[in-house]
C-alpha cells in the first residue's frame, strides 16, 4: 500500500470523482435552466455518464489503491463502474419518456440519479467498512427522494417514507455490525480485518461473527433478501416506475458488490458459521419470492416479488464463497447474472411503463390482454424478458442461471441447486401467465408512443438473445473482473 | 464460409431464412406467407436428403461433425458440436419430412394470424433439428428447451377451447423434467470436464451409484417427454387442444425427442445404470402399452383416442430400447419413425373431418364410407398400419421389438423374464380392438346423422398431404431393409457399450 498525494487519489478514482463533480455541477446548472426546457438536464446527465463510462473503460486492467487503502481500483470495481453508469444511462432514457407522460417532469430527477450512481460506484470500490457505509447512504438517500417523486400521490409518499424508515433501520444494523467487527479486530479497513483474522489477532471471535451477521442483515435489506424483504413490494409499487426500474437493478447490484467484496476478502475464515445462514436465506428467498409472486395481479408487485426471488438466486451463488479456489467462480457467476438480470429487468420495466397510465391505470395483468396482436413488438420483447427471468433458453437468463447453478454444484450444494431449479419451475408459471395474457386473451391495451421506452425494450431484448450465442466477451469480462486480494 | 455452408448448419438453420422473409410480409398476404413457409420447409427437406446421400451407413460413428470451441472461459468447456449418426439420421429425415406436410395441412385450417403461426412453426423446426444433431450437452439443452417456446404458442394461440391450460401444462411439465437434467448436465461438465457426448462416453468411469442418480435425472426429463406412464397426463390435454399441424409435429417429432434422448444419452452415458434400470423401465413401458390401449378404447373423441394410443405405441418403443439388444433397439428406432408416420397421418385425418364437421365425437358419425370413400380408404390403411398389420410399417417395428424383448427375457438377458414380451403382445391385440372399433363407429353401418350426408370427400391438397406418408407406410412395411441398414452399425456400437458395462459389473 503506497501513500499517494491527495491529488493523485482523485485521479485514481477518476470515473467516480468526475461523476460526483459533474453531479454537483448539475445541481447548480439546474438553477439556471428554466423548468420548461426539459431536454437540457437529461442531455447533460447523459454526457456525464458517457464520459464516466469512457473513463472507466480506460482504467480496464489497472489496479491501484486510493485514499490510503480506503478505496481501490481493480477489475471488479471497473466492471461495476461500467454496469452502474450504463444503468444510469438507461435510467435517464426510461425517465425521459416516463416523467413526461406522467406529468412529473422535473429536472432535479437527473441530478439525484447521478448522485445515486456515484454512491453505487463508490460501493464497489470501497475497501473500508466506513466507506462502504458512506457509499450505501450516498446511493440510498437520492433513492428515498426519488421514490417520493410522484408526490402528492399517496402511494409514492408512502413508498418514500417506508423505504426511508426501513432503509435507516437497515443502516443501523450495518453500522452496528461494523462497530462489532471493529471491536473484534481493532480496524475498519478490510485489509486490516484480513490481517487480524489471518494473524490470529482476532480480539474476540464471537463479536466478529455477530458483526459479520449484522452486516449481512444490513446489506440483505438493500438487496431484498427474505426475511428482510418486507419493504420491497410496497416501495416498488408506490415509487414512480422509472425509479423502480433503476432501483431494482442498481441497489441490488451495489448491495451484491459490497457483499462480494466483504465476504470474499474478509470473511472466508468464518464461512463455517456463515455458509449455513446464507444457505437458508437463499433457499427462503427463492421460495418465498417465487411463490408469493404467483398471487400478484399487479405487474409492478409481481416484478417486485420476482426481484426478491432473483436476489435469492444471486445469494445462492454466494453460499460456497468460503471454499478454496471457488471465489473466482462465485464472483464471476454473480457478475454475469447481474448483467443478464439488468438487461431483462430494464426491458421488462420499459414495457410496463409504455402501458402505464396516470392514476395507476394499466398496471393490472389483465391490462396486457391483446398486446400480442395490438403491439407485436412490445409483446415479443416482453416474452423474451419473461423467458429470460424464468431461465428458458435461448435467453441470457438461462446462461446466467446455468453459471449460478454451476457455482453452487461446484461447491457441492446439490440440494440448494435442486431447490433453485424447482423454484425456477414455480417462477415459470407466473412469467408464462404474462405471455398467456398477452397472446391468448383478447383485449385492447392502451400504449404510449414513448419512443425511448420502446427503444430501450428493443435493445434489451436483442441483447438478451444475442448475448446467449455471442456472450464470449461478457464471459471473459466477468471472469477477469477480479477482486484485489489483500 | 465453411461454417455457413456446412450441411448440418444449413439443414438446421435454413428455416430461419424463411422466418426472415415472412417477417417482412404483411399479415394480409396470407397465401404468400403460406407458400414461403411451405417452400422453405421443402428446401430444408431437400437439404436433409443431401445429408442422407452423403451419409455413410457403414460407419457406426458420428459423421459430418462440426465441432468448434464456443464458451471456453472459467473452466467451461462448451463446444458448438453438431453431427449425425445412425441413431439420429432417420429422425432428422422424419423432422424435415413431417414439417412441410404439416404446413400443407394448415392451408385452410389456420386462417387467423397466419404470419405468427408460420414463424413459430419454422422456429420449431429449427429447434427439433437441432435436438437431433447437437452432440454437446449444453447446446442440446438449448435446443431441447427452445422447442417448448414455439410449441407453447402453437397450442396456446391456435388451439381448442382449453388451449391456455393445455399450453401452460405442457410447458411446465416438460420444464420440470428438464431442470433436473440440467443439474445432471452440470454435474457431468464439472466432474468430467467436458459437455461433449462422444468424449463423455469415451471417458466413462462414472461410479455406478452416481450413474444411477444421473440416469434418473436424465430419464425423468425424457420420460415426461415420451411420455411414459405415469408421467403422461400432459399429453392428452396438449394433443386434444393443439391445432392439427401442432398435433402432427407433437406426436410425430416432439415425443421422439424423449425416446431419442434415452438412446443417445441415457444408455451410452450410463450403461451400468441402464442395465440395472432396464426391468423397471420395461415394466413401466408395458404398463404404458396396456394402459394406453385400455384408455383409448374408452374414448368418445377420436383425437383423444389417437392421443392415448400414442402412449401405448411409445410404450413399445421404450420396451424395445430397454431390451438393450440389437433387435429391440433397432425395432424401437424404426417404431419411432413408424409412429411418426401413422399417428401423424391419423391426426391429419382427424383434422380433416374436424374441419368439415367441427366435432370429433365418434357418435356424431357413422356410415361415412359411402359419403367419403377416398377418406375412408385412406383412413383404413393408416389405421391398419397403426395396429400393426403385416405388410404395413407398424408390424415390422412391433415385431422386432417383441422379438427383442423376448430375447432379453432369456436367462442372462437384461429383463430376465418373458412376461414383458408376453404382456406387450396383448397390447398388440388391444390395439386392433380399439382401432377397429373406431373405424367401425366412424365409417360403417347406416348414416345416422343428416348433417353428415353433405360432407365432401378429400380434395387434391389433402390427398397430396397424405400420399407421401402412405408411400412410406407401404415402403417400410414391405422392404424395411434400407432403414435398418442406416441404423444397424450405430446400434451395434451402443450394444457394445452396454455389453462392456455388463462385463464390468460382473465380480
């Protein structure tokens, strides 16, 4: 670990520092852009995100510490930087049409979105528990505000408050966990924790395990793992759909980035205690998410439970994290699946937004009846996303699940894998129901023209299918996005 | 360029070209769409004939293989691997042969959303062809699961009144079995380091107890597809609700994917487990034969009768496969083709009368022979073929299977008892009962319903649809030697593997 001057620290974390600086700048610019001019801010946000992507890609293959070991640039953080910045771009594209069709267009939206992306990026780069906590707040607080963006609509305000209160509660668990780990090891830096555990300098092993478990709870809230998922359906349903789409991927991916980095570097020694916990949580999440989704008649709630279930599949691949030689596969399969999930997730929500009308009209499953003949393009895209969620070939969701199950089987957890495939079967039922309704029932669904939403859906669907067959680069990228070892 | 012009790639993916053309046509240009689909599938059949010409029947191994590294990162060893051998060549031909016939049968029957229908149908052909050619388990699984999607739409959009229920049931049942197979595939990939089927066979060395688990996981996927008793309950629903062309392909090809899976994967990959499981599989097969026949007899709806008869016929195929001797397996493969031809033809015939009369209840008919003599004559031939009359195709396959099962019942054979063959033979008699009973109800006796008097006999298009099937029915019945010749060396190779396993199991 070398000491850098402060200036070079900013350069090392350039994608992140640039984005946060740009977001702060936009905060000021916002004051001078009249509310009627609705194109300026999204355009500036897109410019900032594109520059961030370019800066991140320029860092590919590099590896360096910053701020005295509090953050790091490595393949892992670069992967997530690109993923989050692209999510931000999609978030802008989705919001641009959606906010106008719902009469919500306000320029602050894009600034908040950029700050949240910045928080996510910091989350994947943080190597100090305190920085992880800061990053979590930086990504969450803009999301709390965005959830309430549709005020004075009651559901939206409720969603914001619920998300805020439960999020704050979860942060409490995380901070308390960090405090206990600090108590057990005398440091908050991950490198220090690793040294303490390896060097036998663990002051109190019991405290360490309890601290680790509490941190798992705190992050489990963020990624919506059962039984910490209670907020998800209400928040996903109440928040403006563009926010939901962004949050469903962004917050989950950021949470898993932190989980991966902490668990794979600092906690392998306590895997004997944590693996059974992860096993049970993953199994519960997959089961409950998928079973409860069957009962939903509102597409936003259904997708909310589906997102809970997917947190379960991701967590499933984390179960063998402590095994020698498997950490690369654990991380690569999770990263790969996050990309697969991102594409289907954004695409599916884009279709939902094309059909959503004011006052929560157009969100019932029955509102999709007849979409197959009325709008074959949207219906075909939605079918691709549903099949991908269910893990049916030839979609990226299938390849992603294949990778996850491979990791689990390599770890020797055959029963967990069997629970995984059986719950996939359950999930196929409610995903297919959407397809049944679209193609096999008559109806007259109303759609918005929304060119950006349609483009997003089309591009995502093409990606989901094409990457199944030509996914080589994505495989390489995910398997080379390595965590820096300490 | 080699990749794009490789005959197996062309035969698999050529229908996509038709899909592309159809995408650019308008829904109103119904006839153009139909012609494009028909010509596409005819060309695909032509290409498969070219494959057949190049095929060397004397070679027991995989031929014309195209084997390229596909996904090679992180210890994955997945190849894009297509090849054909004696086990699959006939099924490849059956697929490309039945597709144009099915498309021709929809000419007037499908008049709504013709564009979507033809797109799904051609996509289905891609999936089915891929299943029979893929030699890498990952690639195979992709094709295998992919066939569900177009079939699901074919049943769900163009099917009968209960179509949505039938479509979802079909999808979920099949997927349930496939998912456990997926885990078994992953186990093989992780522990054997390859997904390539010939490499896995050559490598061998899977402990006997693990073999049994893997065998069960694969067998479940395939047994649901076949379907074997007691996993058959999706089949009557799917068949009865599917449109005629869907039923033809479902019975003709999709069910064969299950039996093909047994001969391609279960038996060669897990020979010790196959020998151990043979009596159980054969017993289930015999139950299926008798159960299918008995339930067929009780049906009032002709289409349901044909659907249940499929369970009985595929029971014969399974019995032949798990006799694990030359006659049994050869008979089983031939019987796969026979069932595709006869049952395919029966579904076409049922579809033709349904199009005219909009009912399939047997009591609504009677005395049709005098009104529709051509229809009656053709139905008679196909029915006799289905019940296994000597001189027609069904007899050859069933006879070989029964011989095989009898041989396996000798001391030292895998079944060890002649009861299997004995009870299966009763199934042949029952088949004659339910089929002749059906024929009598439909065609003989006085005309009991006034509406039936106005029914028109078959037109030229319908006759052309059936004639190719009839030619093959007679050909296989009278001179089956070339068909056996195509498969014999490859079957011999499988038998050798099984013998090796029996020897290895001896103390």
